[in-house]
C-alpha cells in the first residue's frame, strides 16, 4: 500500500495571527453590487465572467449571497458540453481553496435543481448534484485545493447528458492558503477535492471564519462528549494544516477503556485515493494510547496523544464504499480513545493544460474578434470534452491546438497577427464571417494543410509568405476585398488548390 504518514508534535513555528481575514476573492454570483458580510467583502461577479444571466431567487430570508444566482443557457446537441467560465486573478504558484456554493430556489423554472459538471482550469472537478440538499432546504457547497499555475484560474460550469435545465451558481470563493497547508500533496500533479471536514463531538453551528483563518467549513459530527476539552493548551501553530482552536474544544471519546468506532465520512466513498488528516489533543495527560484502523487496515499504532496535540496525515490512501474508523485502546492505556477533528479529500490527478503559447495565441485572437464565441474562456482544449467552440486539439501530454474552425459563426473584427503563435495548427477555417483587415503572416504555421478565409471582408495584399508553407494544399480566399498582385509563390505551387475568385480586385490573376 502506497501510503505515508507524518506524525507531528511541534511547538516551534512562528505564531500566526488568527485574526487576519482570509485573502482572495469572494464572488457573489448574479449580484450587481458589492456587499460586506461578517467583515468580508463580496464582489458582484460581472468582472469575472462575460456570459450567463443574473437572476434573483424569489424567496425571502436567504443569506445575501444566496439571493442571486447566475444561470447559463442549456445548449443542445453538439454544443452540449460547452463550458461557462469564471476567470479569477491569482498569484502564480500559490495554493487556493476554491469553494462553489449552490442554492437553486427554482430560478430556471424547474422543480428539481439541474445536475451539471464543474471544472477547474483544464481538469474535471466534480458533478454538482444539489438535489438532496435542496430538498432539505439547504445550500450545497463544494470545496477543493488547487495550485495556481498561471496568473489566473478558471472555474467553469458545463452541462452534460444528465443536465435538464440551465446550470446555475450562487457564489464562488478563492482563498489563498498558507504554504504549509496540505503541503505533503504534489499539487503540480494533483488537486484535492473535499469529501468531509468535521469537528468531532461538536453540535453547534458550522465552524468557519473567524475561527478558521482560511474560512474552511468544519461541520459538526456527533453529540457533545461528556469530557469536554477546552483546547487551551493546544498548539495550533504546530499543525501544518492550521486547524482552528475551536475544533479542539470538543471531542468524541468513550468514557471507558473501550474501542471507539465511527462511520466517517458519513457517505460511502467511490473507489479512489484519499488524503486523510486526523487531529487529536488531550488535556488530561499521557496515559491514553490507542491504535487507529480504517476499514480494518492499520492507520497508526499506539498513538499517545500529547496535550499540545497531534495530527496524523496519510496522503494517498485507497478507500471505497463505507468507511469505518476504529480507535482501539492499547495495553496500558488507562483512558479510552478520543478524536477532535478530521479532514478527508479525494486526490484528483491534474488533467493537464494546453501549451501556453497556444493559449496566448488564442487569447489574442479572441481579443481581435468583436464577438468571440461565448465559451472562449478557461482552458482551450481541456477537459477534452469541453474544448472551446471550433478548437480541435492534439492528444497526449503536450496538448496543442491543431484545428480552428469558426466557419459561419457570424464573427466580425480582425485576425490577430498572434495567430502566428499557433504553430501546430493544420486547419484554419474562418470562412463566411465578416472579418476584415489584412491577412497576417502565417508562414510560421508550418503544419498548415488548409486555409479557408473565403466569404469575409479581408483587404490588402495576399502575403507571398503563404507560398513558404510546404504542406499547404488548400487556400480559399474568394469573396474578400483583397488587392495587389497574386504572389507567384502561390500560382506556381504544385498541388495547391487555390481559389481567389469571385470577389477580390487582384492583378495578374493566374490563368484559369
Ligand atoms: C433583482 O432584485 C434587484 C433589487 O431587489 C433588482 O434591482 C434587480 O433588477 C432584480 N434582478 C432581476 C434579474 O430581476
Ligand atoms: C442527483 O442526486 C439525486 C438524489 O441523490 C439522485 O436521485 C439523482 O440520480 C442524482 N442525479 C444524477 C444525474 O446523478
Ligand atoms: C510542510 O510545511 C512544514 C511547515 O512549514 C514544513 O516543516 C514541512 O517540511 C513541509 N513539508 C513539505 C513536504 O514540504
Ligand atoms: C509530476 O510528477 C512527476 C513525477 O513524479 C514530476 O517529475 C513532475 O515534476 C511533476 N509535475 C509537476 C508540475 O510538478
Ligand atoms: C449540544 O449539546 C449540549 C450538551 O449535550 C446540549 O446542551 C445542547 O443543547 C446541544 N446543542 C444543540 C444545538 O443540539
Ligand atoms: C473487519 O474485521 C471484522 C472482524 O475481524 C470483520 O467482521 C469485518 O467484516 C471487517 N470489516 C471490514 C470492512 O473488512
Ligand atoms: C496495536 O497495534 C500494534 C501494532 O500493529 C499491535 O501489536 C497491537 O496488538 C495492537 N493493539 C490492539 C489493542 O489492537
Ligand atoms: C485523440 O484520441 C481520440 C480517441 O482516442 C481519437 O478519436 C482522436 O482522433 C484523437 N485525436 C487526434 C488529433 O489524434
Ligand atoms: C469546418 O466547419 C464547417 C461547417 O461546420 C464544415 O463544413 C467543415 O467541414 C469543417 N472543416 C473541417 C476541417 O473540419
Ligand atoms: C453564412 O453564415 C450565416 C450565419 O452567419 C449563415 O446564415 C449562412 O447560411 C452561411 N452561409 C453559407 C453559405 O454557409
Ligand atoms: C508568441 O508568444 C510569445 C510568448 O510566448 C510572444 O513573445 C511572441 O511575441 C508571440 N509571437 C507571435 C508571433 O505572436
Ligand atoms: C470592399 O471593396 C468594395 C469595392 O472596392 C467597397 O465598396 C467595399 O466598401 C469594401 N468593403 C469593405 C468591408 O471594405
């Protein structure tokens, strides 16, 4: 079994102020004005997304962040898997807790909330199914920890075959996490999807900011234990994941020297690999020791819980189905076992990214179109099922853009010279639009096989450098406003299917 642990008992780290507020972006989707709730500023979402419709939830007494949503059109047929993306500025190489919150409120007319997908950058994150929570009258939230690879990150919603009405979202949060949090995970290759985070033996309301400086949500689990720890001597700064002190003020425990069994997390798990962190502190002293097993597999042997607290991590633990944790007192223990808190995340492989050069090229191209396709946000190629409209990509680990087909898309604007950066492009089809301006130099695009720019309003000369593209087999330029001489590099090019007429006012046309 590929697992490893850190046993941590340390008091030596520099204390962090617990009063600092979470840093990042708190986005109130569908809102038109900003608001301050519990000392945190929520921004309207208009600066982060350019598609979708803002809607009010017609239900009173909701939290302000739940009272508006943004909904996205449900597209049919081949447009099914198009994604709608929020793009949020981030610090490159920092780790972010990303939380999406959904409260349906019947905003798109249906009785049941729609089920759809959520995506972070190029990776599938999870299915959003809020049906059960909504039936109970509660909002649903999803949380994960992701690495910022570039200067922005995208969170996207996409419909799927199980989506029957418009996807929607209530709020989106990006919280910058400290370096030490969850740092045993290789975030270059993996992300963490929160499954459960509980404060054991606690029955109050959700623990969050200001108790948790990163505003993580710690849900109550179980009844208050008769022996309530006050958590005063717990050294929070010794825990890399910085759990809030409040988690150590309650505990699940057994009063006799007997095993403590808990079903945790409550829901059965899908077969996968999990990051598990369990938190313990014991103010009573040292005579308490126990073994910990998860589904009968030893997780840790003979744990002696110190007053200052201890965290046990496993960062790649295979689980599936119901999960039973058993804390068994070991020989010599005069007290029963206890536990204060726990976090469990599914470890998700990062899905990859489109090559930066292609992302830059497509982004410039998008800027040069006046009305780019609405889904040109987030990663252009990934997830594979959710590539941008008209964009075809290569398979494998170095994902490149190999085809661009925006035929008859009603595009206007011009063709950015930065298209020259899409060096893996083999088919460029932009026919039957209203693009104008000159045709840029495409000679760096050595892989080009077909170029279709017909039925547009391109003007100026035909670049003679097009003749340098060895593989070029089709060049369709008819019905534009092109002028000047037809380059001889093209007229004499063997195997080239060249179309220049009708339209265009070209000199020295080749003999038909
Ligand atoms: C939502 O409510 C606000 C104020 O209550 C109003 O100004 C806004 O027009 C409403 N938006 C929609 C889409 O109905
Ligand atoms: C969503 O959740 C409900 C309730 O658990 C379930 O009945 C339904 O099948 C789920 N939908 C999808 C598409 O997974
Ligand atoms: C995680 O952070 C702690 C505290 O800064 C540090 O001591 C530890 O070496 C880090 N672990 C890894 C794997 O980077
Ligand atoms: C992913 O893992 C491989 C092998 O473990 C490593 O060489 C590579 O640097 C990792 N990628 C990133 C982006 O960290
Ligand atoms: C939590 O537990 C305490 C002690 O058992 C009890 O007095 C209190 O009413 C409980 N609170 C809730 C919200 O259930
Ligand atoms: C754990 O072990 C007990 C007793 O040996 C057995 O009854 C039980 O089925 C096992 N549970 C799992 C999940 O393997
Ligand atoms: C605790 O674990 C150790 C090492 O795996 C084992 O030798 C011991 O029998 C266990 N004790 C109990 C009470 O299960
Ligand atoms: C990528 O792989 C899929 C399925 O394996 C295949 O259908 C598709 O043609 C491949 N695309 C390219 C560009 O090789
Ligand atoms: C581009 O799209 C048009 C219209 O959808 C289609 O007729 C044409 O075959 C496509 N070209 C390529 C290279 O896929
Ligand atoms: C050209 O594009 C328009 C939409 O912009 C479409 O209505 C028309 O049918 C297209 N013409 C041809 C010949 O495909
Ligand atoms: C291509 O992208 C690079 C950055 O990756 C940029 O420096 C360069 O100017 C771009 N070239 C073209 C022709 O767009
Ligand atoms: C195209 O050229 C014709 C004739 O020179 C001119 O009337 C027309 O305005 C031009 N169209 C554009 C979009 O430049």
